[in-house]
C-alpha cells in the first residue's frame, strides 16, 4: 500500500463513493433490522438480551449476540436507533474487507493480483449494497475474509510452527458464528481442507504435527467463544442452545415443518420465497402464484389450494394444516426422490449465485419479464451481467490461475453452496459470504489482463 499510495487512495475513494451512493439512495432497514435493534437496546439499556413483547422484555435466543452487540456499541456512542451511524460504520468495515481480500490475493497469487483484488472488491456493487443495509452480511463477510486470510498466513508458515495465525483464524471463525449460525460452515471448510492436507502428509510420509496443531486451535477457539452464550441460555432459558435455532423461533413456538418440507419439493428461486414462503404465517397467500412444478397432478393441485384457502381464513399455519402439507410433501418426495434430493438443490444453488442481487433496491424480482420501469429493468440486467462476470472470472481463476492454497477457497465455496442448496428459502444474500474467496479466485483470472494497466 505504501508503494502504490496513489492507486490505493483513488480506489478507496471510488469504493467509498460507491458505498455512500447506496447508503443515501437505497438504505435498508428491514423487519430483521428492527428486531436486532430491539435486542440491542434492551441489552444496552436494561441488561437483558431479549425482545419486547407487548411492553414486556422477554429473554431470547432466537438471534446470536454478535450483531446486537455491534448495534449496541454504535447506539451507545451515537444514540439509540441511529441507523445512519450503523450504516456508516458498516461502510468503513466493508472498505476494510477490501484490504483483507487484497492481502489474500497478494499472498496466494501475486502482488499484482492483490491490486486487482483491491479494485474489484472496492467496486463490487453487491458488497456495497449490503453495507447500506442494517443486516448481518457486512460483518459476516469481513470476519470470513479475515479468517481465510489468517488461514493463508498460517498455511504459509506451517514449517515455522507459529500458532498466532491459527489463533487469529479461530477467533475470526468464532466471530462469524456469533454473528450468524451458518458461520459454522467456515469452521467445517477450514477443517476439511486441513484434513485433506493432513491425509496428503501421511501418504507422503511428511511431518504432520503442525497440521494437527492448527486444526485443534481453529476448532477450540470458536467453540470456546460459544461457551458464555451456551451457559447463558442454560441459566436463563433452561435450554442447551449453543447456536440460534434453525428457524429463529422462541421456546415453545410452533414450527410448520410439514409446510417447510413441502416448500422444498418445488422451491427453486427467490421469487417464490418473496411471494409464498415469507407470507407464512401472518399474511395471505395467493396460491395462483404457485408455479406448475408445485403440483404432480390436478388432484394434488386441488388439495394444495384447499389448504391455502383454509390458511387464508386467519393467516395461521395450524398443526392440522401443517400435517396436510406434510402429507403432500411425502407423496411428492416418494414419487420423485432425485428431484427433491438433487435436482431442486442444484437449481436453488444456481439461483442464489446467478440472480442480479437487486433485492434491496426495489426492483421487481421477476426482472426477466420486463414489466416495470425501464430504469429498473436496466439495473437488474446490468447487475446480472456484473454478477455473471464475477462468477465466470472466479471459475477461470480456479481452473487456470496459479493460486496457493486454492483448495481452501474452493472448499469453502463448495461446502457452503451445498449447505445452501438444502435450504427451502434460496436468498441471494446467503452466497455473499463466499465473495472473499470468489474475489481472490477472480483476481487470479484478471491478473495478467488488468494488472499491467494499474
């Protein structure tokens, strides 16, 4: 950075301008944002990690403490509900992510690739979009990038038996888990890659003690970070709950597992998440928006419509209705197991990776129908092309680029993608945590074509 101060300064200013553009044009404060803020304020002002229910603060474990702690810190300095301050701090954190990704590329590809990585990360509109949203993504992406960078440093220095990089990696993995429970996928990915290296060392009869030491440290530090949270849940809520529940539910809250399983028998895109899945429970569902793939027969279609007609009477998913959806799900899975276990997960993964990522900007999720104002259609198509270029560049970098420890990045992308394919709600933001790894791979592809001009 010192050698190329002018380049770093210009790119940093461009990255800051892009993020401020989204902050002032498309600031996002969602229902999730307000829930996190409610927990943060109760924790800050009353010492209770809980949600407000009819004026009463009730302890909760529906959300992990990482993001509420961040909000409480910002609110303590700038005032409660000061979302503008939250987003400005997130902009700074996101710019720090650019530096971390550049460092990874520098260490694993070349110094020139580090410059490319800094440029394409600073100008990445998808990271910039979520820096302007009061959601967990910006923190999660930064901690993920830092964990991977520490892992790269540790792998480079394995022969020196240094433990500090692995302590840093474990701490950053622990931070990802405390922000979002799916941060555990990063821990699994690092573990799988270290196990692969260990197996190679054993086969080639090379020393492997450093590999085992690294694995133990990376596993122990995040698990230790979860101990206070687990003890709190045991003491306060009398539940062994090291992570937040899968559906962010409270103690005793009914979860419509039958409906969720039925959803997975046909769900393949984000549009249906918005139009159907998010409405249950609490809002009416227009069953006519269900795609044809949601039914295997006219009789099954009629039964599904009857269930939604009953649901729409009071917008409550009762155990009886849930059992009806569960029965249809069993029939569909039994008739087409490959579709359920392989075909649909692959399509959900593809949708999450290739969607234009305009969900925070008010663009129509059915962008390909071109039913809205031309400017929104243009934005959706442009973002779709940009996203595709990032993905194709990462694929080219993985195949043709000379990247040290590339398996670490690929393991994380593949394992996380496989996990996301198992979910019934394919939301594009879930793949953003993979972008630090993806951007390093992309920098290797663009290294020889761009770096000479920087």
